[in-house]
């Protein structure tokens, strides 16, 4: 007697874990994917922010050294064969090309214009390689920002479809039977937004920081190219 | 040169998510700390064991009777035994010191009489008898003083105990509400159901707000609804609860009443 009375009572538990556990397998999968996307996008966000901060600091230090008045050969020796940051990499690439050309017996008179062009090209390639490296995984942030709300919405739609099927089967339309299913379905949309909002904000911030850094590298490459071409002209004259 | 996997970022991200989940799980810490709430008083209606309700009434009586006659022997157990009903004793115990003072007054008076009437032997005999009476009164006097010390300690304890709901007050409120409770014993499964309700009171003892703890079941379960309505009618139809005083309002302003017909139907 009492067992029948108790059986009609739905156990309503609205905690996040309970909502997850009650959900349909597809909704569960959507939630897991969204949680993974949130985790990975935050990992990328933290990584990019830390790296950009240190890159700006290193660029500051390198430019200070570069403009301090010491000879380029000394700076090249100090930076060594394995530079630790993009600006030094560009510098090393240009210097290596310069040395190779001057040592390798390229006649100076014929080759100044060509050498200048070569150095520019080497620096440009080096810069693009570095920027490509820095831009890696930004596409994941962008697609998380745009796709995860849709994924969450899919989970919600699927969950609500299931809920309505269950209502149709039990022919009970009281709020107590409808509410848990809808709550669990909406939880998927909430997760999608939780993943998407930081991804959008930080994608904008990080990509603008990256383009600022790229501009700084380009400026450095241009200045360095100008210095080298001046020296070439001085040599050939 | 440049790391391929964002290790530190991944660790930071895992830490962030773990903390967010922890906050979601346990609630935000230190947010509601400033609000100090007195916990609601939990009551069973009806009282399942009669033991809690029965003893308090007889205990005050033995305290009243022995005090004037022979306070030495029977008082200490009375003071030890019912620590729960610390509320009623203090007014009674405050009176004995006054009696002692009254008893002291006649002791001071006799000395002036002594030198005045050395007339007849009858008067001497009467005087001696008076003296004897005085002596008898004097004899128990030091013991009541010691007793008054114990009552003082009882008074010191009284406010701390009185702040909580005493069993007698609780039982009185429960009895009051129970007297208004009409249940239909024929309802299916009523013997195994229990309705929990949260009642907020006004300072004058009237009901400010009444709500069921399990609202979902109220909507779903018809038998439960019947029982719950009877419980609501009991509380709302009973009018003001006369036991609520300004002193104990703080403890009873929020009560959780558990209406279980089990104790009634058997």
C-alpha cells in the first residue's frame, strides 16, 4: 500500500551531477564533449596568455640588446645557434645568410642587390614560421566559440525530445514529471555557453595580441634589413 | 624552442575546472556567513513517546512542597533532576531567600524583649518556648543559605538553558496543534506517511507562513495531499499559539513540524 504511494513520487534531485547522471546517453555524450572542449580551450587560453606575456618581455630585452650599440657579430655569437625566441630567430636567420654569402665567395659587386633580397626573404620566411607556430590551436578556440553553443543546443533538443516522448508514454503532464527532463536538457545548453563564452572573449584578446606581436616582429625585420642593406652599400662603395 | 603541448596551460585549466566544480558542488564559501540564523525547531506531531511529555508536570510539585517544610533532604535531587525545565523553577526558588529574610527579622526582634519582662514564670516559660522556636528556626537557617547558593548556580545556568526550546514548551505547542488536527484514518497508506511542514510565526503566535517541505509529492500524490491539507488546516485553523511569548519567540519563529499519523491511528 505504502509502496505504491511511494512509487508514484518522482525523485527530484536538481544537483549538477544528478542532472548529468539522469541524462540520456546522447545528451551525456554531448555534455562530456562540451566539458572536454571547455577544458582544452582553457588550457589553450592559459598557455597562450603565459607565452605571449613572456614573448613580449623577451622581445623587449632583445631589442634593448640590439639597440645597445654592440656589434651585430657579438650579438650573433651571444645568441648562438639555437635562439630561444622568435625575434632572435629572425635575427639569427638573417645573420647566418649574411655570413654565408660573405664567406661563400659570392662576388660583392654583382651580389649586393641579390643578397639584400635574400636576407629579406629569409627573414620573412622565419617570421612566418614563427607566427604560424604561435597561431597553432587558435583555430580550436575559434571553433569552440562558434560551435559549442550549437552542440549544447543539440543536447537540449535531444533531451526535450526524450522528455516529450516520456510524457506521451506516461500520459502524465504534471510539472513534476516534465520539469526534471527539461532541466537536464537545458543543462546541456548551459554547458555549451560555459564553454563558448570564455573562448569567444579570449580568442579576441589573444588574436589581437598575436597580431600586435607579429607587427612588432615585422618592424624589427624591416629595421634590421635596412641596417644590413646600409652596411652592404658601405661595403660595396 | 617552443613547447608543443600546453602543459602549464593544461594544468591551470584542470585546476580552474576542478575549483569551479568544487564550488558548484559545495556552494560558495563565506558568502552567507554574515547571516546568523537560528535553526528551526523540529517537532513530532503527535509525540511518539509519552516519556518526554509526562515527567515535566509532576516535577514542579515536589519542589513547591518540600521547600517551606524540610528543604535540606528533598531539595538537592529536585535541583539536579530536571535540568531541562529550568524555566519554571527560578520564580519559585527566588522566593525562599525572601522567606529567609522574613525569618531573620523575628530573630533580631527577640533580644530587646529579653530584658523587659522578668515578671512571671509563665512568661518565662513562654519566652523559653519562643526561644526554642527561634532556635529551631535558626537551626535550619544555615542550610537554606547553602541552598540559596545552589539556586544561584541554577540561576546562572538558567539563561543558557532557557535560550533553547525547553521540552515543556515544545510539548505544549505540539499538544496545542495536535488538538486541532483532524485526520481521516481511512485514507490509503496514511499510517506510513508523514508530512513535514515549515511554519513561520509572528511574534503574537499567529502563523505568518506555512509551507510543505515536499511540494513535489504534494502535487503528485493524492493521499499525501489529503494528509498534508489536514496538517495545514490544523496549523492555520488553530489560530494563535498561546505559548509564544516574546522571550521564546526567537526559538519558535521557524518550526519544522512533522505530522505523522502513525502514533494516532494505532
